[in-house]
C-alpha cells in the first residue's frame, strides 16, 4: 500500500512513516518543503502524481498559545490545509486519516468524551482542529478522524523531554494537577494508524495510551522511571499546583478523558498502558543517546 504521510518531520509523522516501512508498505513522507498543504494547486498535483492509496494527515499548527495571536495562520494550516487534502482524497476516492485532538471538547466535568459527542473548543487551536474535522467529514467518503492527547515521541520536543531536562537542573518541580488526560506514545499510535489505514472501519476514534493521570502524576512517573538509569532523578521533589499557577494565553481543558471503547467495538487493539509506554520511550531515548 502506498500512503502519503504529511508532517513527516514531526513526532507522529516520523513514526508513522517508520511503521509503514516496517509493515512492508510504501510511505511517501512529506513536510512543508515537499508539499505546502496551504497551496491548493500544489497539494492536488503532488497527491495525484504520487498515486497513493491513502493519506495520513499528521501535519498541523500545534503552538497552542501562539495560535491565539496567529489566528489566520493557524486556520490556514489546520482548516484550509486539511480541506485541500480532503478535496484530493475525495477526487481520487482514497482513504484519509486526520489526526485531531482532545482540544475539540470544552474539558468540563469528569466524563469520558465519546468520539461522536458534540464538540465545543475552548481556544483557537481547538477551534481550527474542529474545523479541520468538519472539512474531512463533509468532503471525504472514506475517512478516519483520530483524536489524540499529550503526545510524546522520539522526533521532537514534548513534555517528557522537558521534564527530564528540568529534573537534571532542579531539585524541586511544581506541576499542574487539575488537568486530567492520557499520554500518547507516537510509536504505539503509529502502529494503530497503520492498522486502521488497511481497514474500512471508518469514523471518529479516540486513541491514547490506556489509563489517565494529571500532569503532576505524569511527572512523578517520569522521575521514577528516569531514576532507574540516573538515581538523582529520584531525589527531585514534585509538588502539585493548580492551573492558575501557570497562566497561559490559551485556555486548556481540565478534563481530557477520552473513551476508547469504539476501538474495541470495531476490532482494533487498544494501546498499552501509558506507564508501559513511558518506560519504553525513556529506554529508547537512552538507547539513542538522547538521555
């Protein structure tokens, strides 16, 4: 199967291309240098010429706070760029997987968001990703919308790397404890996406590693697991604080619990526990000389 992967320089796009190769598929991995998704004519020509069977659309504007000041750019990438890709997938009658986010929900309550619930984004980033979802739903016949959260992977910056860096230089850390969600390891997610693209079980899905935690609990586990390699991490004192301790331009959802029951119902294997994913990720960083 020939699959075009956008955003191949990002954490997820990088792992998706790698996983496709591992499965024996042919990834056509692109980033802005090869195909600017905001250029409609370029997108049409590139995807048509590539003669692919599907597109896994990982590219996005993800600077959540900056999006509040760069609304037009964020919308041009997340909504219009997605529409450009959706139009070609419709024209060629090929599959499209669109990577979305927990930020399409308002984050209220303690419920687990279902994939087909109403969406009420809290910020510009969430709104533009929601608009991207609508572009896909209203255009493509064969689509998957896969919402993820709290992403970490080998090829880029993320919360785990940041905390590992801070743990080297700080004896004490204060971390938000009133935002609840699920971490997502891109290597695990990539395997699921590659399984999905070979199926015809279309629709909206949530795909994160199993289990929930706060950013504070996530950090505690990061220090514990890092301590298996470097014992000094075990001495880092991690304290919980409220979100108001770290004011940000963009409002964050306090509840990012997302139900993955639809994966099971459609015969997809759910991702391993987030603690297990973190353990493998930290080992991967160590093995690659990045930790």
